């Protein structure tokens, strides 16, 4: 597995070798500009990485979006938001997101995906794993299914970022297998360039399950970012058509306004 071998490579880094590398090829934090003295994250210093806002309780137990924090009320239970109570997603039982698509986490995802920097996979995978261990206790899945790329985009990028993120999560869900029978059967435009109904039209009918391995299975669909949810909803529609009994979705980041920035 790439994540574990990278981690192993980091653990085995000789401190003198790292010092030499830092002298010859100094690396600086993309956030604050300080000198990077470890290789745990090759873009951000530990402070900038840790300060990038995570999604904490309470969050919506359907769409995963955080509720406004209420200070001093003891244990924070999750509950559905008004949107999900009024109009629950017909195909996805619940969405999980570990962080906001913002700050260091957002920048790292963009480097991973668009600059093809696979070296930033370990901190992103750790973010997913930490969230799953903290918040998804008791959740059982039979299959982890990455949101697929159309074959021409996969060829251009060289890897599917959702598949790379799904692989390390198998350590948290030992009963699950990686399943790639969900395919993108026609090219789509990047959802980030569209809005409203154009997003729905863009992905409508774009996915299909190509065999029956997911029949009766509990599926966790994996993506890097969930914005308005049309892509994962359309994937889930195809998965349900393919016989999946339950579909949840999980992403490193949700693109939603952060309550921390409201003031
Ligand atoms: Zn920094
Ligand atoms: Zn909700």
C-alpha cells in the first residue's frame, strides 16, 4: 500500500540525511513561510496543518455539515439539519466529512489532485483515518468504493485520488474490500465550474455498476471533496441500482461555510 510504504520511508528517514537535505533543498511552509523541519507533510508546518479547521461535533447526521457550535452544553450529539429533515437524500444514508475544504487541508487536496503530488497522500489519509476512528465507531461496511474518474481523465492524471484515499481506510474497516465496479461511463465537466441545476445535469446518468459484486452490500463511497453532493448522490443512485443495500459517502473535506469564520 502506498500510504504505508511512504510512512515507512518517512519513519526510516535518517535525521542527518534530513538535515543535509534541508541545507541543500530547504522547504518552506505554504501557509506561514516557516522552514519545514520534518517530512511528515511536505507543504505545511505542523501548526498550519493542525490549525486548518476540522469538522467536529455537532454535525448533521445525514449530510455531515457542521452545526453552529453551542458552547457549554456538555456532550455534543449529532442531529439532522433542517435541510435534511425537509428533504432527505433518497440514495445516501449519511455523508461523513473530516475537515473543511479550506486552508491547509483544501490546498493539500488541490496539490494532491491537480499538481499530482502523491507525496501529500499520507497526511490526507491520516485525516480520514483519524476521523473514522473518532466518529465512525460501530459503522460496518462490506465495500469501500472510490468515486471513479472517466478513463481519459484517469490517463491524464495517472491515478484516481479517491482510490488512493480509499486504500488506507481499509485498515479501519477490516471487513470491507476495495471494490471498483462503479464506473464513470461518460465524461463530465468539473463540478467546481458549475452551479445549481447544471451540476445535476452534468453528472446525471454518468455512473454505472458493471457487475453484481455489490448486491446486498453496505457500501462506503469515497471521494476527496464533497461540494454540493450531486456527484456522490448520482454515484449512490447507480450503486443502489446495482443492488447495494446501504450507501454512505465519505470525503476528506466538505465544501461548506465554516462556523468558525462567521464572525
Ligand atoms: Zn506554517
Ligand atoms: Zn444535513
